[in-house]
C-alpha cells in the first residue's frame, strides 16, 4: 500500500494517475473551497466521468455515498465511499473559463478551471476534443422550486473530504476553482489537497 498527498494551490490544478481499486480522498484543506473534478479512462481518454450519464443512471441531481458514477459510455468509473462534508457537490455548472468570466463581467480572465484542464491534458499528450462538465465538489448550487438555480457559498469545513473508489485505471484532474462569481468559495479561494492510496 502506498499513499501520496498533494496540495493544490488556489487557481491551480493537478492530475493524478490512479489505478483501479485505489482510494481517492479530496480534502477541503482550509474550508469553503470548490474543486472542479474530472476523471478520464487512462487507456481511452474519450471515455470520461459524465454528469449527464450519472444523473440518468442514478435518477437524482446530486450524488451521495454508495452511488456509482458513470462514464459517457454508461460504465462505472467512480464510486462514492464516504463524504464528511454537508454533501453539496454540484453536477450542473460548466467549468469557469475565460469566456464565462467575460460573459459574467468578471475582471479576471485567468486562471480558470477550463484552461487548467486543457493545459494538463495537453501536457500528458491527451488533448481533449470537448470539455466535459466537471463534478463541482463542495459547490452549493440550490435548485429552487421554480426550477431556477441559486449559488450559495460552500459549507465545507476545514478538513471535510470526499472519498472515492476508482472503478477503472484513470487520470483524475482536480482544479481548485479560483472563480469569485457567485461567491461559491465564500470569499478568497484557498486551495485543496488530494490523497491517493494505491493498494497494489
């Protein structure tokens, strides 16, 4: 068994090669931080964690311990083992980008989660044909009775974590979201930590 612990500074992203059966722990190191998260089949990067397919398989908008999330080919890719946070992990919002920042009138264009993902995947010689919708861990997006969405600051406390099991060999990408739109990270972004435990 081998464990690695990696801190992701605010506004930055890291990629991890994760073996099938490994345990992934994504930790809110200082509280209130949203973490955009993607997972790609390492042998076939065109297969990736899909929010749409996971919602269709599970028939709910938000996922919880015991749920197995699906790829865009309707195959298991991640299973939620444990969640010590209040349980808000948005499945609806696209990653922040230079384009979305301009759309919302934000002063900053970079860094942003979409460019973080593209840069990392390019560096691994796994360029993307499309940008999958991320799983926005710790992001509190509320669906109101009339169907509209409302963003609230993350309620994740310091040390809260989500624990996942890798169902295939995969490349995991986590971006400590720098967005100030909607105050999703309760003010200044703070960064996050990822722990990977390989049981081989």
